[in-house]
């Protein structure tokens, strides 16, 4: 492919960072300290399952825009209630909610991003809010040039405004931007709005034993990881 994007817009949860095992580690630690009979992996999955429904109420116009930290906290309260977990102080709940700010990157993320940064603008195009993305970047060493996405555009993916508003913020046409994600639905939306697309395989996002999670669309790039993507982009 001769045409290369000027900017790479990254999905973050699952694509850049390992949310499931990061959350599970924090919950398993708390469970061991408190004698809870809960599994951190199950807790992480349950928490994440509430993510899309919470945003959908906003996308559907049934609620005004609120940042993801607020939705995560509301969803945390629901998961704690569903599992019958009590005894956490307000400060402890707030700290657990900030576990999303401390997610660990995939092993290739930092090195791959630094390679791509030499030739491309690196921006988030995430449903995560600005503080969440900044704190995560500081914690994990993610070398973003700019934080874009939901809070900047006041729209949650896959709404058109999130993708196009992020491109506009960079002063670029959609076709000069490439959406990078491990999720076919995210890429399908981005492609429909004129962005280039790059699929990155993250087979361990949802389960430890991996399994097929293949690219199912006609994407501009399909990569095994960020190092592979950087090579394809000649970075």
C-alpha cells in the first residue's frame, strides 16, 4: 500500500492495554486481603459487560453525556451489589474505580507505539475520558501525542462524531487518519465514516487460553501486534 496515514487513532481498552487481567489482579488482591470468595477474572468480565449498555443510554439520547469514570463507578456499584460484596469504604470504592487508570499495556504496546510515533501522529480515539487516558499513559509509558475521543467530542463510539471529531481536531481529513483497533465493529464504524483501518490481534483480551478472534473485514492493515503494524507502516 503506497498511501500511508498521517495520524493513527487508537482504540485503547483491549487494543493497547490488557484491561481484563489488570482489573482481575487488583480484585484478586483485594479478595485475598478481605477473604472474599470471588474470582477477579469473573469480576472484571462482569464489570466490563455493563460498559456498552451504560454508553448506549447516552448514544440513544436517554441521558446527557457523562464521562466514562462516572459510568464505571455506577457499574462498579452494580457489580458489587450483584455479587453481594459490601464493607468497602467510599475511598476504597473510588480507588477500585481508578483501577481503569492503571491498566497494564500489552507487552508490545510501548515499543510499537514509539516506533510508529517517529512517522505518525499518535492519538487516542477511545471512549475513556481525558483524565483516565492521561493517567493510564503516565502509568504505562504510552507516548500519545494527543488525547482525543469521547470526552473531546462528547460522543461515544461508534457514533460518527467521535471518529470525525477526532480527525477534525487534528486538522485532518478522515482519509488521512487510520483507526487502530482489536475490534471489528469499531473498525467497521470508522471505515464507514471514511477512515483507514488497522486490525491488531489481541486473542487474550477476553480469555487466557486465547482462541480465534480474526479480522472479519476488509481492513487496510491486519497485524499480529504493534511491532508488526509498525513494520507494515514502515515505521
